[in-house]
C-alpha cells in the first residue's frame, strides 16, 4: 500500500541562483528520510513538478553526508540576475515550491515517520 | 601559533544589516572580521561612480564603519578582511588612513591593499592574443558585447590577502576577491598552511562559504522550524572558530539571537551550490560531499572531515556589460474579485502597449498574492482574496519604449478597473540593465599586487 505525502513532512530546503539557474537544496528532516528522498525525488520528477517554470534541464546531485540532494534547475529565472523581470529573480522561493511536491511512501514508512 | 582563531562575518552583502559588524566587534572575543561588499554587478556601479568622481569607486559604507570600530580593532588586535575596495582600492585605503589619523591612531595601524584584479584596460590586448573570455553559461565570445562592457575583474583568492597579512597588514582591503578567500586567508596566515594542502584549504573555503552570507547561517532565511528561532531581531552573525588541523566550529556570540544548529548550517551549505564534488575556487577545489557536522554544545557546530583537490589553472572573471533597459510597474486591486480586476487591468495595459506599437524583448505579468512566487504550482486562488498586486515588467534594448511604458501605469487608476490603489510611489523608474558575464582566464595572466601602507 502506498500513501502520498508532501515533501514538507520529510524535508526542509533552501534555494538560490547561479545565473539563469535556480539551485534547490533539499535536506532530510531526519537521516532515515534520506533514502526515501533519493528514491522518490528524481531529476525527472522535479522537472515535471516545475513544468512551465524550469525551461531547461534538471540536474541532481547527492550529498549523503548531509542527507541532502541538490537540484540545478536550468533556465528557470527569466534570464537571471539583473536581466530577469521576475519577482523572484534570485530563486529564493524555489525551495518552498519544491516542498509542495507529493511523493509516495509505503504504509510502513508513513508509520515510521510518526515514530 | 595561535591554537584557535575566531573569524566573524560582518556583512553578507553590500546593504546587509549596518549594525552587524559593530555587534560582532563589541559582542565578544574575535580575531578577524570578514566583510563582503561585492555582489555580481556591484563593480559596474562602482565603475560608474569612479567615472564621475576619480576619488570614488569603493564601498562608501566601509569608511564610517571603520570610524566606529577601528579603535576597538587596534586595541584588541582584531584584523579586518574586506573586499570594500571595489575599483578604487587605493581610494578606499586612503579614506581609512585619514579616519585612523583623525582618531589618533596614526602609526598604530597598517592598511594592506590587494589589487591586480582589474583587467578592464587589458581586454583588447587579451582578446588579440586569443584569450576569448567566453561566457561560461552560453559559450559566446566576449567580442559579441565588447562595446558594452562596463567593468572586468578577476576573482583573486586567499593568497594575496595572506601576503598582505604576512607583511603586517591589519585592515586588508581588496578589489574583486572570492568571499571564501576573505575567510580562508586568516587561517593560512595564522597556521602556515602550504599552497598544496588541499584538504585544509578546502576546509577554510567551506568555512568561508558557511559564514559569507552572514545571518543566513545563524537563523536568517532558515526554513527549518522558523517559528522557533529565538529573537531574530537580535540575530548574531556567525563566527568560524578555526583550528590548525583544518577543523572548525561555527558559533556566534553569547546573548545574541538566532541559532547555530545543524539544519541551518546545512541550508547555508547547499545555498548557491552547483556540483558538490567540485566547488571550485582560486585556491582549491572543495568536495562538499566530505563535510561532517556534529554538535559541540549549544550554538556550536563542529565541521570536520573535509577533503579537497588541487586548484584549477584558471581564475574566474566577472565582467559587467550594458544589456538594455527595464521597468516594473505595480498597482493593487482590492476585494471583491481582486484577481479578476487585476487580470482585466493587465489585458487593458497590454492592449494599449500594442496599439502604441511598443516593442519589447519581454513583457512579464505577475499577480502578487496569487502566483508570483510559485507560478502554476500555486493552483487556483481563493475567490475572496482581500487584495492582489498587479506587477508588470518590460525589458528591451532601447530606452524609449521602456520609458513610454512607465507612463501607462498610473492612468489605469482612472481609466481601468475599480478599487485600485498602491500608486503613491509615483511613476516606475527606468533602470539600465547591467548584466553579468562570467568567464575564465589563465592564472598566469593575472598578477596580484600587494602593498602595506602605514598611517
């Protein structure tokens, strides 16, 4: 049995910019959540989640030492920096945009979450 | 050799909390104060200032700050590293020397200056020799924007700052230098790390990355349990307490607000990070996947285990160039049907811009309160929103259409949908767009120059 869970229950995040690329760091709230993030929050799913916002590729990097994933969302900031007309030209709210994403966990995992 | 040194972050960017560096000096024991004044395109602003006034071109705020803290720094042997010099490092140093003399500190403090980063006058010579300075993101050659360039500076690393400290500089002022170098240099100077000690250089670099955004490591912009963060009004900026073996503790002064906890450090670690295996600086390549964190007491996080690799043969260069003009206009529509009204106003505005035949590279409409930050992820708004801000921006190569656009916002108040306000700010300003061109240059092309001046 699988259950849907919003990433806010499993992770916190911070985002920033590198030119026209938004970087989003996704950090497991507890160490034991990290494997779930690795399994569920793939670059493809993040690209799908940010459809219409991220116009380029999504790259994913793993930092098991920090229980974190780093995503680079290319072509997401309307040109980035001073070129961009966006309210969030610096990409600082992409963190919480990613936390809106829903993923699937097993019933056991969901139970363990509340442990 | 000191067994530990405390490097305090004073400014995360030019325009950060003005009292923060003063509080770092007054709030407890520190050995170094690190200040970052240069964002990506700050140099172009300073270049313009220098064109108008040859004595200008540096971060003016640095001088009154020195006036406030220099006596304490001299008395307690606190050294300062700051990239406040901008494109006029000598001018900045002269202003600080004058302050020192006015405070009766003449002869008691030495000012180190680091230059050699400015390659503005060398661009044609470099291009002629085949150093193309291609854009690192788009791979275009610099020649495509040659006539629009406003500033060009190489990012120097820690070693010129180490030189200045080794030569007795107590207040070290640089032009363009990496933020991490400002923190790493004191460690190299105090602990005598050699140029090829990649692991320790990587450690110092990562310490720099943690504290370079100021309070963003100590509770500011902290998404983790943000409601629980104590007393952010009085947030203590972070301090890196470094040891000779390369390990360090991130902490802050006692009796300050904010917190130093592993989640907030992790958030700062991933900030503006690309490939974590390869965090490239002039001094080394740091591997963020080797970082280990553990608590060493309240508001003390120990960082250890860091590994690094040899530095590359290149320095990064930041070039700024004119890229057109932009303007953003806003109006606020109130209940009922705030979103519908704002959308109707947007349609009317765009129709008028079309009829005027105005051409732009981009017109962007956002609805603040509905979907300006998360776009389509925000879903449909509630139907009874109290107000919505219409925000329309335009961008183009020519100033005239952008200027003309700014005159179409206010009229919407009397010629558009009802219950509109939020126009007291007046006509939007036309901004010249100064864009950022990152490139690489072989290290052998750049010669840092270090001088130490007496007062």
